[in-house]
């Protein structure tokens, strides 16, 4: 029964500890600095996991990038002598790609203003796009003042048709102004998408905004618009933080209404065909080169040159071009491969379960090494689970919060366990050295302390004295009043001895009705005075035995180190003889000389 009570107490303290940890962490969660700290580490852990699983994902071989890389930039400058690239070049490229039956042509480039010095090139480009159903152009949204730029009102054919549901406004989704394509292109184009990107606080892009709100209307991300065309879908629905495209394709949204990208690889994951090679192939009528690289494929046209500043930091690559970001997004949509974040309550539940597991094994395991091994294995196991969850289930399980709770639980429960062990040890030690009836130290402890005090005297010359006490006529109390009354006399006498002794004195039950006091740092003269005081205190106390008030007396022997002996045995023998002499001399007295 006592063991059950103890276990209940231990596990109650353990449960309260975990509750305290979670309460404290939730309280810290109200501070933005703590939230930023947790998010920063959590994002870094996600980046690491993305890199670990990178080789287990297969990007689409149907997506090709026609790249304006550093070599192409130099080639254009040397051969065409101007920047930006003349739109006649883009017209030639568009027509050449159309001739080899490219499936889709997607410009991750902004054609905003007409080139007044080269209107002919602009018209050529407009003509190459005119009424082409498979060509996509890009625009930006922003929040510039209307005094700086008048917001464009777009034709309904560029708007996204949302059949059901809506998305709440926030800085990632809602904009009041735009940087549209030039009006001539807008008039002949059927497909225009938004290419805004947003970074997390550490400057890394982990999310993409699929749907934008502009003047209370919805507009698609460039790659979402392309995906809808590929999947032959005219509208979407928004339900429970998901963009529903069709029965097989949906885009889960996080709390910011953005999609978390599942990265397919580092820079160069998708086939890169340099712009300069394409221009040479066109000049040389090398249709075979164009066919081999572009026929039936989705071609993104964008800059990868570092000098053109369209470089993004992502979890898998610190220098990824914007066009590769859009390729990843399209690939995610077509493969239905986005990362999902479970609700906060799931992370909270996981943390609670792991904390209880850690705490339970810490309490149940006696070995310190084993408890650390268990903690280490649990931490590693959860890290592996989080990696496999990301790979196979596309779930971003929180790592930092569970780790903090597990380690905190381990430390606090281990400290509690240590304190309980210390308390148990103290209790056990107390039981080992204490007499159960009187509460005084027992004979074994008395012998140990005698040796300690003798050694202290021999080494440091620290004096001490010994008092031996015997209750006079103790047997008559047992015979006349019963053994319970005899026990009461022993207990009462013990209380008087403790009350009239100093805290540093060692009061013991020597055996039977005999008791002893070791007076540390006390000479014989002071010991005699203390013995007389105790003798008088017992004599003046009235004991209640079976409703009868009785006086009790004691006989006392006193001995001091050096004067009466230099060993524990000698001092005990001398003191015992003095006690015997006190009894012979009539009891109720103190004797200190033989």
C-alpha cells in the first residue's frame, strides 16, 4: 500500500512536470522573439530534411528551360549589341519553337513597356504570340501608389474562375497595383500569369503563392495557369485550406495561403538549353537540334545568369534561378506532390506523447547511461520518422518543439528522480541509524561517532566528552504499568535528553534503558555541568502512567577524552564504571571519577 502511494506521488509529480513544461513553452510562445527563434530553427531543420530526401525524387523530363545564362548574355551583347534582348529575337525563338511542335512556351520574363526605338521588333513579337493558345506570359503585382502607376483593369479572360470558396487577404496574396505586360501583348495573348515570389524571414523561398487577389478578383500564378491548361480545367474550388483542381490534383495551403514546395533538385535539375545555342541553331536552320530538345515539351524561357539578378535562395540551393522555381512549382502541381504541415494541435500531441515516453523511461530506468541512451535513441528515431514522413507522406512534422519538450522533460524528470533518490537515501540512512522507538540514534551510529570523535581528537586535538545514562528502576515500570508504559518512559526520557542537549551533540539509545550523549568540542567540566542539568530535568518532569503522575530519575556517568581514555573502548568502559558507581551511590546522580 505504501509503495502504491509512493508510485502515485512520483507519477503525479512527473505529470505535473510535463504540464509545467508545456505551459511554460506556451507562455513563451506569446513572445515574437521566441516564435522567430523556433521558426528559424524549424525552417533550417526542414531545409536539411529536404536535402536528405532530394535524391529520392524524380523530376519531370518533359520540362525544359531555355536559359538566358551568363554565356548567352555575353553572346547577345557581342552579336546584337544591346540589352535588353531585342524582341525580334524572342519572336524568332517563339516561331522556331512553334515549328517543332513545342507543347507549351512559358515566358518567365516581363515585357512591360514598348521599345519606342524598335517598334518593328515589338510588332514581330506581338505577331508571333497572336492568338497562340499554348504561350504564357508573365506579370507582377505590387502595392505601388496610384499616383505612381495607374492600376490596370484586366480582361476577364486572365482572371481565375473560383467555383467555390475564397481566400482571406494577407501580404502574400492581396495586391493593389500591377506591372502588366504591354497593352499590345495583352490584346493578343490568351494566357498571362503572375510570377511574384515571397521569401521567409531568413530570405529563403520555401513557399509559392498559387492564387493572387487583385481588385477583388483572383488571378493565377504563372505555373498554376499552365497546370490548369495541361489538366484541362477551367476553374478551381477552395475547400479546407486546399485548392481543388480536380479529383486527383489539389494544392494544400499553409496558414499564409501559400503552398509549400517539395523540391525536386538543385540547380540544373531540369534540362537547360542555353539561349545562344538556340539562336545558332535558328541561324543555321538546325531543325534537328530544336526538335530533339523542344518537341512536345513544356519550355520555360527565363534568366539563369547571376548578373541578371533573378537568383533565389531555396532550401536545396542557395543560388536557384527564378525560372527553376516555377518549374518546381509546376512539377509539384502535376505530381500532386506538395508538402503539408499538420495542424499545430498534432505537433502538440506528438510532443506530449514523446515527453511522456521519455519521462516514463527515465523514471523506470536506474542506469544513468541507459537513460541517456534512451533519450538519444528517441531523438534519432523521431528525426528518422520526420524524414520518412516528408519523403513518403509529404508531411512536414515539427522537430524543434518536440525536441525542446523531450529534452526539457528529460532534464526536469531526471532532476526530480535524483531528488527523490536523495530523499529515499536520506530516509533509508535515517532508518539505518535511528532507533525506531525513541527516535534517537542507535547503537551502531553511536559506535561510529565515537570513532570519528576519537580520530578528530588524535588529529586536531578537538576535545569531546561522553555521558552514559541509565533509567533508575526501569524494570518496575514495565512490571507495574506494563510494557507500553515502559516504552512511554523511554520515549519521554529521550525527548528530555534531546531538549536539553545542543544541536551538535549526538544523543543515542545505547541499549535497553541506557542512553548516551556524545558532547562534541566539550571538556569534562562542561560535560559534568550538562549531565547535572539533564539529571535535574528528568527528575523534575512528571510522567503520566495509567492516569498516575510518576517521577523518574536517572543515573549518569561522565568521561572525557585524554583524561579518561584515548580510545572509544576505553572511554565507554570508564563512563560505564562511573554509571555503575552512581547506581551504587544511590542513583539519581552524576559520577565522573572512579
